[in-house]
């Protein structure tokens, strides 16, 4: 999986104005549920198309960015969490066992 690490607040501002399709995966490195969700997302890498940018947030090291994501995209903070972003708007917010790349792609395709 070619993750783009989210480490700067500017990246969130750029995502908000960016045209196109992206997913954000928020991961807690101390949580076994989050690790399982991350593995499920990575197993679905083959269904992701080249026009979907995949962002990864290490929640424990960048909690301020997680808070900014929640504020910017008007979602409740969760971990693990997957957000589907289309043209700067969050079109799908999933957490824990609900996380599905397939569903995220379907929503991005609408």
C-alpha cells in the first residue's frame, strides 16, 4: 500500500480544497482492533484505483491532526477510522468493524 503519511496540518487544508478522491485511515498503533482494520484495508489494495490517494494517520503521534480532521470534515473522532473524501468533502465515515474499502470506493464513485 502506498500510504501518504499525514504529519502536517497543511495537508488537511489541502485535502479540503483538493479535487478528486482520497481515503484517510486513522490508526492507533497500540490497538489490536486498529491493527486488524489496517490489515483489512491493505488486503483490499488491489481494488483501489490509481486516482484514489490513500492517507495514513498515526493517531498517537499526530493527535492534533486527528482533531483537525474531525473539525474540518465534521466527523466524530474514532480509531480506527476510514474517511472517504471526494472533492474536499467527507462522503463516508466508517470505524472499527464497519471499515470497508469496497464501500468507500462505491461512495466515492457516486
